[in-house]
């Protein structure tokens, strides 16, 4: 005589492995999409902060007739110069706080002044960062400038640098 209780109920090992495999596959797709969304969010933050700094630079220029931290062509500490420049903008109350770049970004600033105008190049203050979720381009995103033929912000070499020109 067979009892009702003698039949075992539950999942087989193969069924459990299939469910685990499907869940793993779905989670890997979701994590890949999340990483892309995070990169786009970091890029959006960098672009927005650059726009705020550019407005603050325009206010500084309106008051003093020049941009902060003018340096000779070819000299750099671009990142240190960015922090120093934004510190001046904060001290002048043109900017609320020094922006901190998101992960995988570096904020750079150089003020060439009018030193390049004698060789036919555009001059002024340049804000530069590299975007991680954009395709390399010679035109850049809307709002980005491409003033030179080489290096950062090149109009002839594809890159994913985001540049904002504050020209004299």
C-alpha cells in the first residue's frame, strides 16, 4: 500500500541549477546596464560643473578684464591650476564651492591669456575633462569647443575630451 506521504515533493538539482543560471544571466545584464548609466551620470555631473565654472569665469572676466591664473604657454600643472582657479572664484563669491570631479574624471584648467593670438591660435582660458560614456569625436558634444589642431580639444583628431573655451 502506497501512502500519500511517500511521494517526495521538491525541486530537482537540475531545476535549481537552471534557475540559478537564469538569475545569474539576468543580474549580469542589469549590472552592465547600471555601469553604463553610472558613467553617463558622472559625465553629466562633469558637464554641469564645467558650465557653472564657465559662468563664474565670465563673471570674473567681467570684473577684472582677465581670467584667473594666467600662465605661460607650455607650463602646466593643469589639475592644480584648476583647483587654484576655482578657489579664487569661490573667494570672489562667483562660485559656491570648488567642484570635485567624479570618479574616473580629472578637471583641468589652463589660461593662455593672449599669448597665442600672435601665432593665429585662439586664446583664453580652457576647461578640459575626459568623458567616459561618449564616442571620440572631432566636434565634441554640444557646448564643447575644438579650438586647436592637435592635443586636447583637437578639431582634427578624434577624442572624447570635453572642452569649454573662454576666449579673450
